[in-house]
C-alpha cells in the first residue's frame, strides 16, 4: 500500500510541476497578445484562445496537485485545532461522501460531453479561432480521473493513520 500511495503522489507531483510551466507560457503569450494588439493593431484570436486552453489545462489538471498539497478550499476554523486522528476522520469521510462521488459524476457526465464534441470535431465558433474545442472538453473527465486518484491516495493515507495501533492509545 505505501508504494501505491507513493506512486500516486509521484504522478500527481509530476503533473503539477509540469503544468506549472504552462503558467509561464501564458504570461509570455498574454504579453504577445497585448503587444500585437496595442503596438501593431493586430488581433490574435487564436493566440487568445490558446491562453484560455492553457488556463483550463492548469486549472483542471492541477486539481489533484492542489489537493495533494492541501491548497484546496477548506473551512479551517476548527479543523486545524483537531487532533491528527480527528482530521483524518473528517478527511476520510469527506473523501468518501463528497470527493469521490463528485469525481464519478463529473467523469460520467464529462465523458458524454467530451465524446459528443469529439464525434463532430467541435471547433471555435469564430473562424479565426482554434479548431480543438473537443480537446478542451476532454479535460473534464481527465480532471475527474486525476482528482479521484489523488483522493484515493489521501483516503489511503487517512486509513493508514486511523489503523495504527499506537495512535489508539488513550
């Protein structure tokens, strides 16, 4: 079990660090769009859509990385004062009741949504836009898969803490 958790964590870490480079690329492309528009009066819709695609990629595919590092939204008023075991109970129940069912729902509906787009090779409604909307929509089920895998890793970690004999001492 520890090797599986380490593999899932390693995969999530690699994805998150790889995706972080896309943010630097977004900055460079945004500067290029601004310079083209205001410096040379040239519109660059495809470049603007590329920035949107990159942003969606970072946001959706970075969700597991965010969960791994505890950077997700959490009501932390009482949580941080709880013992490790109590936090693990809360995290495990949250994972089982909310996170994993949500990931399954998003994966199921996202797959249908993406598949419909792939079937027609959906493209931008603007003629100067990108012809890859179907690739963008495929990020939804991928996000659910990556977030679900990291959720399972977090659940496994909580189970490991909750089942330790030395932590059960009063």
